[in-house]
C-alpha cells in the first residue's frame, strides 16, 4: 500500500485513542515496510499526534483506580513505553498513595475484613493480581474495619 494509505491508517488509529509508538507500529506492520512505518510514526510525533508520554499519562489516569503501580508499570512496558516515561506518568497521575488506591479497590470488591485465613488469602490474591505490593496488601488486610472508613 502507498504512503498516503499508511498515513490515513495511522491517523485513524490515533483518532480513536492515543497509542504508544510500539502499538502503532504493530498495528501498521502488515501495511507497509518497516522504514515507511517508522517514517510515518516519526512524522506523527513531530506533528504532536503521537506521544508516548501522553499515552502513558492517559493510560495511568484511566487505570489508577483499578490497578497497583506494579501492574500499571508492567502493562505500559508491554505496550513499549520507556521506563522513564512510565515512572513520570505514575508519579504525576497517581495522586493517592498506593495504600489508598488498594483500599478503594478492596472496598469495592469485598468491603469486609477477612474472617478466616482462607478468605484472607483470597482477598490478598485478588489485590496481588491487581498489581499491589505485598507490604501494601498485608497492611490493608491487617486493618480493622473502622480504621479504613
């Protein structure tokens, strides 16, 4: 396909939502050569239409209420965002502490302290899959119900 077609395809993807450079390259991969794709993505970056920084900030903003820092860091790395940009996005967008975010996620799912070790393990596993650190999980699940209110 020609350069115009590749450009239009890239614009269509970017009009739907922000994409990381790696995501956009992956989506365009079957539609042009690597050099053509790199040129198009570079041009989109020059025009301010594609930005890994903006992508990371928007992604963190949309997921911060549901996931811990470890999960967000891992997901953004999987999407090809550089570590420095991920760290900046996490610092800039996660205004609540990791414990506060974990508490909100836990409260929405469970709302009651674990009654026995089996329930404690189930709640801890849930929070761990959401990307919260082990020390945050321990601290949260040791709290008394009236302390978290």
